[in-house]
């Protein structure tokens, strides 16, 4: 039973990695355009996902760098701080 749960988790993780590799733009300009087209929901989504990743012990440095890359240095800093203190 434990092995089945582990297998399900590994398959879900692999599916998430493949989906992110295919769907997320690979250039900073394209990523910023995607975030800008999502409007304020992108910021809310980042804070929600960032808070969940923080609880899962994901490195905060990577979250902060991703926020800065996607939202710019000023807004990204605020969003990363909000995600990690939520």
C-alpha cells in the first residue's frame, strides 16, 4: 500500500514537471508577458502557490528569484515576502 502511494506521488510529480516544461515560456520576456496577461490573478496565484510551497519546505531563495523574474524586482520582492509570511 505504501509503495502504491509512493508510485502515485512520483507519477504526479513527473506529470507536473513535464507540464511545466512544456507550458511555461523559456524566455524572461515571454514569461513577463504571460504574467501581465493574467492581470492581478497572477499575483494572487503566486502568493497562494508560494505559501503552499513554503509550507512544503521549498527553498525561499528560488521562490524569491521566480517572483523577481516574473513580476519585476519591486513587486516580486513584495509578493515573495507575502508568500513566505502567509
